[in-house]
C-alpha cells in the first residue's frame, strides 16, 4: 500500500536544519500558530506524523496550508523572537499558551535602577513584562547573555559596596555611583529596544545600532556597541571551544569526574550544600560554587533556616536546596549547576532527589559525599561509586565539600557570637535597641567592646556620656568579679 505524502512534505523538506521560528498559516495566509525550534526541519516534520493521541495538533494541522519561517543564529534568539511575534500577532492556537500563568515572563523592574529577571506573575505595578516564553532554560540563557552584554545591576537589593560585577565591567555600580543614572537609563532603553524590536538577533541588533551611531557621529555610542559585538563574539567562541575542547584536553579532575558520572558534557559548575547547627540553635546552611575547579565566591550563598525547628538535617537541607531551585526558576540565580553535591550519605541523597523531582530539576546531576569513609553516592544508581583514593576527581569533590563545611561553620559562629553580644547588652540599663545596633555595628566582638574607653564609646552616634559609662562599668565590674 502506497501512502499519500502530506501536501506540506516537500516544503518541510526544504526547511533548514538550524534554529529559528516557524509560522503556520491557513489558506488565506493568516497565522494560526508560531513556534520556535532548535532545528526547524526536525521540529516542523514532527507535525506531519499521524498523532491521533494529540487532538489539538490534529485539528491545527487540518487547517494549515502553508509554513513560513525565520532563521536565527541561536536557539536563544529563536526563543526571544517567538515571544515577540506571539505578542504582536496573537495567533489563535497560541492563546492557550499566552494565558497560561505557569510559563515564565521576562521582567524589567520599576526601580530607579531597573534590573532584569524571570518571574511567573505580573504583580509589580509599572514594571515591563515580555513573554510568556516556552522554554525556561533558554530564557535563563537569554537573561545571562543580556546581563553579560549590558552592564546593568544583577543584585536584588543595592549593596553598600560595589560587587565583583563592577570590577569585571558587567555593572555600572549605581550602588556607589548614583550619578550614573542617565547612562544607566540609556542602557535599559537599549535592552527594551532589543526585546521589543522585531526579527533581529543579538548580533544584528548591536550591528545596526553601531552603524546608526556612527552615521550620526555619536562615536562614543558606536564604540560601546562595537565592544558589545566583540563581547558577544567572544562568548560564542568560548561556548564553541567548551564543546570541542575535550579532543585535546589533558586528564583533569573535571574530565575524570565527567567519565565517572557518565555525563555528556564537562561538569564545569559544581555546587555543594552543607548544614551547621548545634543542638538546633541558630541553624544555618551554606552553598558554595566551584567553576572549572576554582571557587566562584560571587555565587556563594548563606541561608538562615526558616521552616525547621529542632535538629533535622534532612529537612534543613531540603529547605535550602529548594530555595536555590526556586531562585533559579524565578531568575534571581541564573546558571543551573552541572553537578549538585550534598554533604552527607544515602539518606541525604534521597532527600535531595525528592526535592529535585518536586521542583522539576531531575536532569541535574546529583551526588553526595559522606564524611566517614569519603564515599560518593550517585543519584542515578543510588550506589557508592568506585573512585580511587588518589583520584583527582575525588580530591576536587573533597575540596568543594570542605569549603562548604568551612563556609557554613563560619556563618554559624558569627551568628552565635552576635546573639551572645546582643544578650550581653540586654543586661545593661539604658541600652535600648538603637544603641545596641550602634554598638554591634561598631565592634566585631565583646572583647573589643570591653577594651574601649568611655570617651570612645561616648563618641558613637546616639551614645551619651552616661550611657557610655554604664557600658564601661558593666564590663569592668564583670571583669573584677
């Protein structure tokens, strides 16, 4: 029996294999559906297969007479273009997607110095939203790319000192330079111009802006766009090298770990979680991050345990891991780790597996490292991995685990010390909350406070001579007992 070819088969066969956006049209040329694809040919071909189990697709394909497409340099560009076109055209068969609040949105906040992040609701008045987007992972890549190319703030709250992003040229540091507001606003307008501006890739948009600035003799602006084009080129070359580097790379801890875990790509980014609590008091957790075998301290995080009372390491780790995953979903953190490591044994591993499953991150590589026998458990098998004691990969994992432990312990001790200082100050008459905050901000420890004279104490904001004398006398009477 000879099967009749689908009337669109010849056109689909001519589609390119690269990424892009496809537009399905009816007999009158009206767009019915818009989608994006890593491979246009493979994705659109899948619609021509008999899929009776998917009635919505069957109904759609009965009405499709033509398919148009727009090629893009990358899948990230395709994702952004898809959202732009859906917003402009609002095709009938995309409306279900458009109204579904479970899909992520890209948000530019309504702040003096706006930032860009991913959200799933439109709760902030005055903020600007783009989307919804069909692929959260690609959207995170797009946000990371925008943040790398345009030096706008990444922090949720403006810090008191400039962070690493300022020192590597990826932020104008409005936290310490409020006078950059005009320049900052201009950057945000450029980002808005790209996100709302038609069928252009990152490279095309930057190239057009550079040419326009040069034609208008705005040479500083032209130089800025030239630098962004060069930066984008370096980012793409970097990704290409990472995909190809294994052919000639020397045996390293990262490459060995890739083989041990059976991963398809190099585990460049490893994060590790640890919990620190003494009798359940001031329980905290830490997350440290290593990139290409080096500590990436800008990605370190400290967590105060909020939902667990008493001593329950499993529940504390579950809370901490979930908080990171939610931050990734909402765009407050950008890069998904290649490997997540838990400081613990099989029980800790199973707890983490459950959290990853509940938050839809099952594809992230997960391991645990138990202290007692330095045993590495792998989530995919649930069994100990056979790793020699002198293995570079094991030494790397131990280094990451030890750093997570050190970071958690340091935070726990600092909280305990602060709690002790506060409780000591509660014993001194006339030292209320405001004066306690001043003293705790000024001195690093109780011992340092004890060594201060009355004049030094009285010179602090809000401290009278009488209050300073009471503090001094309290410590010196305690010392003489």
